[in-house]
C-alpha cells in the first residue's frame, strides 16, 4: 500500500531504495495503536505526522519519506478506525478520541526522546496537530496543509460530499444515531482530494483509509468541536501553513480565516498548482524545501 502512494510522487522525490517503515504498536486506553516509524538516531529533529479523515500511515507515507529525506526522524500513527489500529469492540469512536490520542502520543514521544518534536498535520490532521500542540505545550512547531474550523458554515459546506449536507447535516446528526456506521466517502467530498483522478480513486476505495466506515457520532462530535485554545491565545509554538494553491476541497481562504488569528509566530507557504493531497509540481518541491527550512530552524 505504501508503494501505491509513493508512486504518485515525482520521480526525483521518490526515495531510493523505497523507504520501508518500522512497524510498532502503542497501547493507548485499550486500543492497539499501529505506529510506523522512520528511525534516524542521528536526526536533530523528530516529526509526528498526523493523517486526516481519508488517511492512514500508508496513505501519508510520501510525506513521511519527504520529511525523512530532509533530516527528520518520523513517527506516523494510524488513528482509531483507520489503518491497522485495533479498537476494542466495546468502543465507538468519537472525534475527541482522535484529539486525545494525538495529544497523548505527543506526551509519550516527548517523554521517550528529548529531541525537538514537530507536528505535521495533513488535511483534517492540521487542526489535530494544532490541538495537540495547544493541549501539551510540547511541540517545537506545527506545520499543517490546512487549518479548517468546522464551526464555520463555509467550512461545513466545503468538506461535505454535497454542500447541502454540510449546511443541514448537523440537524440530522443526533446522539441516537451515533453508532450507525457509514462509509466516510458518503460524507466527505473525496473526489476533490486530488486533481489526479487515479489518486482520488485510490484514497476513496482504500480499505484502510477512505473506504472505511465510521460511526455518525464521529462526524457529529467533529462538527461540534471547538479548539482547546482559540487562535488569538495560541502561543505554544510557531505555526507554518503549507497550503495547496489548487485545493478545490478546502480552499486557502478557509484556512486563512483561522491562520490569520493565530498569535504565535507563523509563516504561510502556498504550494503552487498542488491539490488537497499535494503531489503536483512545483508545489511538492516547495513543500520539500519548506520541510528543510523548518528542520534547520528547529534543529539545536
């Protein structure tokens, strides 16, 4: 599965030989969380890479490979419900579980290794990275491909499979229906994942990612979520937004509404001609250079 996603990188950015993960497991609140790693003891900076609603460790492995190539040791978890992570049969996943999982993993990784830890969030993972930094005050920096606030009607309309679902869906999402599981592609606008239809199809049908079924309670609690720290009060670490310039799913204007309010030092890089899953040139090369700049800035 990793190779399927790596194949979408430009040939000059594909790792040779192919980068293989070290697979580990983390016991978290009864869950067996699958965590993939690129172990680099000599790296001065570590990175925790957070996937979004259609992803898993394998799906974001191209970005792990880019980060490793720029001098990071990389940690990539499968969030509950996705990838190979095992969820107890008695548990039904909610969005706060994802927030708690990432925050606790940051604490665990920081306790195990003193090197600076950067949080890179892809898609919905951008806000998860922000949340983990706000809750733990342990991140050296946050880098995100988007920062979307689900409280905004414009955001809800954009992320939903159909705009009307984003506008009115919250009225239909009631606690009584929380445990009904539906394919995530029914709810999210997966066809807008990429301008490359083959990549969008791969993500949408991936049985470990966009092809999974999630409980409606996850969607209800995500749409009802609010940041632990509002952006005007966020000073935990620098925030770098590396937003795809040709993102037709979550346009830059939606992320800017949140990003411009952040009080911490921040930097915006627009990845030219890149879609929501940014693999196009020249944007993917801009992302690679920005990773190198961040590593140089954070490295002691």
